[in-house]
C-alpha cells in the first residue's frame, strides 16, 4: 500500500488532502498553512507542488552556495 502512495505522490501536483496525508496533519491544518507550504490557488481550488518540493521548501535552510552566472 505504501508503495502505491509513493507512486501517486511522486509526480505532478498534490491536493490539500494529499498534503495532509503526507504530513500526517488534518486538511484544516493544510488550509491554514497553504501559503507557507507553497500552495497556489487556481479557480477557487488549492494545489501544491510535488512532495519532494514540499519537503525541500520546509527543510531547506537556504545555507547553500550562491551561484552567479556572468555573461
């Protein structure tokens, strides 16, 4: 069962219910924190990026190396 969930979540956008399941939180928690989680509203619906992107958004402290490209 877990493998099926990983396959489902590994591609494309996620719904608030899928995000709630991924973080083991209630859907109401997801709706309260949708901006922090990187959600986007479109036509009255709320969508989220892939689980990998959500994880990176929450746990990346921005302490990486900045790269500047010069022409």
